[in-house]
C-alpha cells in the first residue's frame, strides 16, 4: 500500500531523470497495465481487476487487485509487464500533461514550498535529493527511450517480490508465477 502524497515527497528520481518516477507511476498504473490486462485475458479488465503503481527509489510497486479466480492471469500480466513495459508517445504525452498540471497547482502552496525545502535539507547527501517540483522544467525532456530504459531498470531487479493476498488456490498461483516469470527469463 502506498500513499500518493507520500510518494510525491520522496527523493525518487535519479540524477538526469527528474520526473521519471511520477511519469512511470502514471503510465504503469494506467494505460500500460490496462493494455496488458486486455492482452492477457480478453475481458479481464472488465471483471473487477484494477491496477495501481508507484515508483520508489530504484523500484516500482505494481498492484493488481481483483477476484481471486483471476490471480494466475494477474500474475501472468505482471510478468509480461516486467518483460516489456512499452508505452506509446501518445500515452507519454497524456501522462506528461497530467503531471505538469498537478505540479503547477502545487507550485504556489506554502506547504509544498516547505516540503520542497525539507526534502532539499534532509537529503543533502542523497543522489536523489529532489522534490517533484524540481522536475517541472525537465519533464518535457524525458523521452520515450529514456523512460523505457528507466522502467526496465526498475522492473527487473534481482530482488523481485511478488505478494499475493486473499482466499485463492495458492498452489495454482505459485505455478502460474513460476511459469510466467521463468519463461520470461527475468
């Protein structure tokens, strides 16, 4: 579970890629995962399966929620996403405009200015020491290839963790996870 407000205050962008975490969170929790759901099992996205995501430091948290009966399909979808997190320039443009409009709204807020100053002070020595407002002037420079490379770097760590909760056939889900992630060589 993550809080968007909490994620917005984290120093989560590597140098030279300010704004990448927010854009990847929007893309992976939005159009990309919905397309993957449609590709994996036609109609799955209409059966109560939803997706959210957030980027934290060098990782991405993708959460799929839905009926337990669809757990194996959701696991397969996550594996495909990890292998190929492709998104279109149109999807990137829409995510970019949403992010910029939210940042512009925050820009004048005194509490946001204080949060920005605190991040700069608290993370003085941290290489990711930037507040989201620092990304306002660089979001347009984040190209599709740069973001795809960053998504792949964050999605393919050696410490991939798959958490499953709820009343379901755990053996079936485990088999689906082993097959899905093993066949993709992740």
